[in-house]
């Protein structure tokens, strides 16, 4: 497998979110609750008439920080979202916005979620305008994220479909249409976030790969799939597993890249052998630790992975989204990630 054209060996990227500024969103309010599955407009500090402009300004900040840090594949930092999933999940037909349902979160708590009251359908593009803005302002390689169909199914109350598998397939059809519009807008990589593959592996074995493949069918661009153990901030104090319960199954899915969390859980890099046909976006920043890694620490984590994967298939990233971190910490960690990657590139003669 060749390296991605126009990118260096071991290309660096963010997973998804970057810290939103305090002037844009109530960060303390965001931290005081589980990640919202339904809309949480009360979190925004900027009144509605000026909110879109404020979110655009914050997106420019996120782009600038990544470029200053030296990131190769830039994202929008999810500045316009209250959580990674709720913006798309609540924009679809079939969702009763006025009467949320409830579901058990992966932390074991009950959380308000979208209530599916009719057929899930996409009305029109949701993120395409934002994707166009990202590509125009960032230039170079850009990546944008969407919640995956399996995770959205697990984060919903199903009051319409005969079973969750049927619901997931209609979510997948909506996501598929959205992905095609994102590629048409100029995005280079579209990433599906599917943390519930790890949280609910038994259900995942029933229908997750089929739903993911439906979402990625015929999309005509490079796709990624992120699987993690949850935000470090949300799961603070809880030990993370040392391995994935649902990973080898993903080697058969249509995604080109699998993004995994490795630094905080001290993942055994030998697990990379379970994904021989995929590029791997490998997490090298421990987001449970507020201390900024040294470049040498990052380099050591990359070196540990290289015996188990061809260097051309390896991409470098944080473990997960960075939205709960102070901006200076997040920026420092990204800069250390880039510098540590450069150390290893030099050792590899790249």
C-alpha cells in the first residue's frame, strides 16, 4: 500500500473535535453533563443572529492552530457542534424533536436521546457548506467527521422500526447521501465515528458492518472509521480496556482507514495485525493526562507500533477528540505529536 499522494510518511491529523473557545460555548456547562444526544442550544454563549458567524470564526481558529502545529490533514474541530453526533442525528426526518426519548449511555447513565417516530430520511445536505468552508480556508488535505449508523442507532429510542438493524440501515442510507455531498464539496477524507462498536460488541456483531458498508457504498473517496473507549474526561477515573472487543471484524468493512485509541489504554500494538488490509490512524496522545507529552514520548509510541504495521499504512493522531482540554494544552499536545512524528520520519529516512 503506497502512502497517500501529496502527504509525508506517517501523516498527522486530529481525530475530530478541538477545544471550542469560552466566548463561543459554555465549556463548564458542557463538562457538567454527558455529551448531548439531543440539541443543547442553551450551551451557546452567542445569540442566534450572530451564532453562525461566531462558529465560523472559531473554525478559522481551529484551522490556524492545526496549521501552526504542523498537522498534515486538517479538520474543522467540530466548532459548530454541541457533540460529535447530535447535529446530524437531530437534523433527519423521522426524529421527534419535541419529545426526546431516553437510552442508557456507555457510562451506564440514562441520557435524553433522539426519539425515532417515523422513517429516517435526510432532507438535504447538513455539513456540506461547512465542508466547503473548511477546504477553502485550510487548503491541502482536509477531513470531516460524521456519526456512524450503528452508534446513532444505539443513541436513539426506536419507536418506529421493527428492530435496531432496520433502523441502522436507514441511518446508513442518510449518512451515505451526506458523505457523497461532503466529497462533492471537496473534502479529502470523511470519517465515521463509531465508539459504540466497542461499547456494545455483541450488538455490533449482529449488524454493524452491514450498516457501515451501506453508509460507505459507492461514496468515491477516502473513508475512515473511528473506534474508541470514550472521551477520557467523561470516563475519568475508569480504567480503559487494554484491547478492543470489536476490531478484527472491521478489516472486512469498506472503510479505508481505522482510527484506534492506543496511548491512554496502553494498547498492545500487536493488535494492529488484526487489520492487515487497512491504513491505521494510531492514537499517540493520552487525553486523560493534562501533561503535554514530549516529542520523544510520542516517538516512542510510534516506534512501538512499527513492528506490527507497514510504515506506509500508519497515520498519527490523538487518541480521541480534544474538546474537553484547554486550548493551550491541546495545541501543545498536537505540536509534540508533530515533532515526535518528525523524529521517527527522520529515523526511517523520510
